[in-house]
C-alpha cells in the first residue's frame, strides 16, 4: 500500500503530461505515434499512387522505380488498414480523453469527423485491395474514398488550426511540442 504522502510525492515528481495521460485527459504516446505515422503514410500513398498507372501501360514496360512504388503503395496501404483498426480499438476500449471547455456542437462535429475518417480510410483500404486482387473497376470507389478523405482532412486541419489559434488546449492534445 502506498501512503497518501508517498503518492502525493510521486504525483509531484511526475511530469504534467504523464499525469494528464494517467488521468485520461490526454492521448497515450502510442495514440500520438499512430496518428502521426498515419499522416506520413497518407502523404506517401499520395506520392506512390502516381506511379501505379505507369505500371499498367500496355505500350511501355514499367520501370523498376515505378514497380517498387506500386509495391510500397500496396503494403503501406494494408499497414494503414491495420493501424486504423488499432486506433478504432483504442477509441472503443479507452474513453476519449476529456476535452477542455469546448461547445457541445463542436464535440459532436469532431466525433463525427473522426468516425468518418476511420471508416473512410478503412473503406479506402478495402477498395484498394479489391482493385488490386479482386475487381479492377473498384478503382473508382478507391478514388471516391480518396476525395472524401481529402475533404474530411481539410475540415480536420481547419479545426485544428482554429483551436491552435485560440490556444484552448485542444490542438496541443495531438501536437505535443505545442504548449
Ligand atoms: C488508406 C490507404 C490508401 C490510400 C490513402 C490510397 C491512395 C490512393 C490514391 C490517392 C490513388 C490515386 C487515385 C487517383 O487516380 O486519383 C490510389 C490508386 C490506387 N491504389 Fe491506393 N491507397 C490506399 C490503399 C491501397 C491498397 C491497400 C491497395 C492495394 C492493396 C491500393 C491499390 C491502389 C491501386 C491499384 C490504385 C490504382 C487505381 C487505378 O487504376 O486508378 N491502394 N490510391
Ligand atoms: C492528414 C491526415 C490526418 C488524419 C487522417 C487525422 C485523423 C485524426 C483522428 C481519426 C483523430 C482522432 C484521434 C485518433 O484516432 O487518433 C485525430 C485527432 C487529432 N488530430 Fe488529426 N488527422 C490528420 C492530420 C492532422 C494534422 C495535420 C493535425 C494538426 C495540424 C491534426 C491534429 C489533430 C488534433 C489536435 C487531434 C485531437 C482532437 C481531439 O482530441 O478532439 N491532425 N486526427
């Protein structure tokens, strides 16, 4: 058993970020890492996607670099799918860290955009898999999901920028270097 004094001493020596994490007002380090890893992977997916049509040109043999990018796109895309399942698991099993003072309509919109992003990215992975291995016309669905993702990410970044300017403690939840 830890005495009250002992636990107070421990709390005082724990950094405020760690304490917030323990008290459920912050995302865990793993959630932060997953968020930013998926952001980087999405940029990589956008870059590598451009090589895919060149590997399907019947008149020109594909270059090694294009084939490599196609392979990266496939496996990194499947990795995004796996990482999104882990994030959804977090969202369902661990309560969303408590938001600072934010209007309830903003909380509802943020929840809706997050869930739309989870589902859209999973849908994108499923459609990409179908295009590659099962049914080529699913490419149109893959592109559709990409366009919806771009709209959602645009809204999401606009909201993050709004909260960053207001310094109301929302943006710093996912941007740890921001205070
Ligand atoms: C979230 C993960 C993914 C993202 C963000 C993504 C993104 C993209 C983008 C932006 C394009 C180009 C769309 C356009 O022409 O405007 C594309 C094309 C393509 N992607 Fe993905 N992708 C993902 C996952 C996957 C996976 C897992 C596979 C296969 C297993 C895949 C296979 C393909 C194929 C075959 C194309 C070419 C489609 C065509 O013929 O037009 N993608 N992807
Ligand atoms: C580009 C693709 C992005 C996607 C798909 C994305 C997706 C998400 C999702 C699904 C969440 C909910 C928490 C979680 O599951 O981890 C979240 C939270 C968050 N993201 Fe992003 N994000 C992206 C980019 C960004 C960028 C560029 C910023 C900052 C400029 C940002 C700032 C935030 C913040 C501040 C939160 C916490 C919001 C809250 O706690 O209510 N995100 N993001």
